[in-house]
C-alpha cells in the first residue's frame, strides 16, 4: 500500500512539474502586462503544497518510505 501511495505521489509530482514547465514557457513566450500574476495558478500551487505536506508527514511518521 505504501508503494502505491508513493507511486501516486510521484505521478502527481510529475504532473505539477509539467504544469510548472508549461507556466514557465507561457510566461516566456507571451508578453503579459505586469498586473497578471506569474507562475502557477493558485489552486495548482495549493495542491502542490498539500502533496508536499502529505509526503513529509508520511515520511516523518514512518508510514511512507523504506521498510
């Protein structure tokens, strides 16, 4: 079960990395005005923080990681 959770976390992390890359390319390719925020959208950033918190909590409590 822990391997499944780690695999799903890996997939979500890869999806967030891909979205960050797309956001970086979008800001580099288009000339947006200064009033629009740069980087990832707020909901994606919040999901990334939730996954980071879940991963660090799982590793620190021993529920995830090496057996």
